[in-house]
C-alpha cells in the first residue's frame, strides 16, 4: 500500500494552480502513476487509463480557466467584461447608460394661413428625412400670437427632435407581484438587440381593477426606494444582456401593479450613426402624426381635454428647418465609464448638491450633446470669470454678449445662489470662422435645465453658460515686439528628420498635424485644459524618423528659433487684450476652451528638413 507521504508530497507552490493547463496536469498524473509499479498503461496513448487521464486533465483545465476568470471578474476593480461589471454595479443600484440617439435642433415658422391660437404637437409625431425619422418625445404646446407670418421662438428654442421611430411593444398583463419586472426583448432577425434610445422609453398602465379603467402615464425614477407608496414610478435598467428591465414598486416603495393590469411600452428605435444628418436637411419636410389603436386610447386618457391637437392640415402651414446638423450618435457606456460613473453616482446618492455632483450627472446623461462640462458656484464665477473680463479691460462684464444672453435667458433676478454650468457641445467645428459659434443652442440648454431642476438642491438656481473659446496657434515673439495674432502667420514648426528615416516628409507632416488636431479636438473634454507642451513634444518625438523639434519665425529677414513647441493662445474676441505665448505646460482657467486655429491648413505650418550627411559629419 502506498504511504500517505507518497501521495501527498506534491511539492507545489501555493499559487501553482494558476500555471496548470490540460497537458501539464496530464503529465503530472502520468508522472505520479509512474512513480510506482502498479499501473503501466498510462504511457500508451489510446489505452483505457490514458483516455480517463485525458478526460480528467481537460475537465480540470476548464475548471481552472473558470476559476481564474471568475476570481478576477468578481471584484469591481478587476472586472473587465461588460456582463460582469454590469452585475456588480447593480449591487449599488447603478444603471449603466445605453445607446443615445442623435438629437436635432430645429426652427419653426408659422405662415399667415395658420390662425392665431394655442396648438399642441402630439407626442411621437415625426418627420421622415431621406429615409430617416426624427420624432418629438412629448406633447409640445406653442402659441401663434399674430395673424401674419411668425417665427415660433419658444417652440424652437425649448424643444428638440430625436432621431428614430417610436415602436409599440406588445401589451403586458401584470401578475400583481411586488417589484414586478418586464424585460424588453426586442431583437432583429439575427437575434441581435435592436438599438433603443436609453432616455426615450415610455410606460403607460391601465388599471383594470376600477369600474372605469383608464390609461395613465408613469414616470421613471433613479430608485424606487426614494418613492412613496402611491408614486406612479418605475425603475429602468440596462442589464448585462443589453436589454432593458422595467421594475415596478411594492406599494411601499412605489405603486405595485395589480393583477390583470395592462402595461403599454413605447420605445424610440434608433438608426444609430446612419441617422445623423447635416444642416438644412429637415427643410420643408412634412410632420406626420403617430397612430395605433392602443395609442389612440392612451392619448385620449392622458391628454388634457382643453388642448388643441394640431391637425395635418394645420401642420402643413408650419415650415420646419434646421440650420445646425444633428448631434452624433453615442454608444452605450463602456466598462471604464461604468466604473467611474458608478462611484460618482453612489457618492451623490441621486442628489445634485456639490459642483462635482452636477458635473458628473450632466456628463453622464448628456454625453450625446456635450463634449465637455464644468460646474462652479457663484463665488468661482465672480472671482474668476467675471474678474477675467475686468482684467482684460471690459468695464461691464455683465453686458458682455454671451454672459448677458445666458443671464437674461436662464437666470432669475437673484444671482447670489446661482450654479453655473459651462458646457461645450459635441458638435465639431473645424474652421476658424465658425468655431466661436460652437455654443449649445437654447433648446439644448433648456433640456438640461428641465432635468437637473428635478434633482438639484432646492436653493440652487442653475444657469447654463457658454465658455470662453481661445485660439491656439504656433507663435514666437521677437524681442521688444508687441503681441498680436498676426505673429502666427510667420511662425512654423521645424522638424528635423533622420537621413535614414523610412517615412517621407509628407507622411511625417500629416502625422504631426494629426497630433495637434487630436489634442485640441472640439469633441474632447478640454474645458480648463492644461496645455502640456511636454506631452505634445513627446508624441512628436516618438514618431519614427523625428530627431529634433524647433519653432522658427522670420522677422524682417532675421530668423528666430527656439527648441521645442511654442504656442500662441488668445481670445479672438479680445485678441490684443487676452493673448500670450507659452513655451511650457500651462493650465487654462475652468471657463476657457482651446481650439486649434484653422486646423484644415495647419499641416502647411509644418516644415520637415533632412540634414545632409556632410552637415552631420561637420557637427562631429
């Protein structure tokens, strides 16, 4: 009989299991069997005992793979798979944000044929533009005040169109259980989940326990545990399978569904990136009303009787246009984004109190509109932004165009309790002539305000304001010279290329230009950016074939040269009052957003030189 020591002395490290695979485990079993003379068939492939060893070895291989995978994926910090991190953050009641469809600002003008009256555009009404639909997500009322042609300013400035078509989900009959959950199973012919806009899923419930059953619209909530027992609220969550779960209450935290209640769900089916459109594409398209047998019943039960729903004939008297393109489609949160946002949301406890709470909430929920956002209190606004205007010589900063517009449009008469949201739209503008118009429009600002007002601190008044855009260009100052934007016209970046470099000069110029363009991209979170010339220079020097970087400028026949990158940064509105040359890493204040001047032509400001072999030999 074998001794206990013979079978237990494995001589394995504590973490030795991590190094096992099927073959190493098989070899270990064979080695242990060969250590005594009881069995010999293990050395012959195809024998019965060899087959058993194979089964055991490969079974353990699968189990060890599963152990290694789950041991790392079970913790918040180490999880890398979407399915796993989605399940983990569910423990703190965090709901990842799904896909967000494109949004389109519009302008509406009523002709004289539309008589003066207050009208309501029915929810889910839509336009068809080149095969792409854009829909209204709510009932929207507006008033035509005059008998002539009238621009409908409030209608245009406070509302947006959402790309996609509203789809009716089959009626669900409730079982009447506490915390009842409906999972939206919406797939295409291949079994893939259909693209649904995260923020446009509407739920209606028909209470069949009453003598006169009617439909009522329920509202989403961040957490049912924050709601009263009779609140018509539901939670909505994107689960690990990419499908939406709609959870109702239990008559303690949110109202519970009754047995036999009917639930109607309408979701906005997005076209993804193919739904993005450019400016002036909506022009003169007709507005269509959404209709179905069930929705007509819902509309009758949930629309106030005193509203005048606009008819197709009346809608034809309104001209809709879009001077701006739609926003870009935004995909669902990544694992990295979920990790960051879950922590921030848990800290805020679904309340907007600190400036960080506001910033995190706005960037999470409006990533399809915003590229960058920064929230500050009234003290920071006065001590930095307003002081900035005084420092550059503006005598009355409160009447500076952008400041005045946002104060009048979005602020009340009392300013000491304001919270200022600096926001940069995701829309990319690439020429120096149009970038300064890269502001959120009134409708986009109003959508953000309407949302945050429901969760903000009661004493805080939110003002969405515009950043100060500053131009960035190459610039080098001559001794005794006054700074002016024109010095950028004669400043160039000189790149010394190795004589053995495989990349030609034109290829190097394109790569270097892309470094600057990407660094100052409008779609990046660059409010208050620290302009790191060190990072820019290192990125350039990492390109194969680049030996040296210099900034050069020719002034009156003389050439000025400094090593590295030298940039000119200035406010195009006050170009001689706010202007500076930077040759080292520089942090911008929170209200400034940098953009590259005339980026389409920036490649022509890069010169690539290749020193001759003779000149290199002379240096040595």
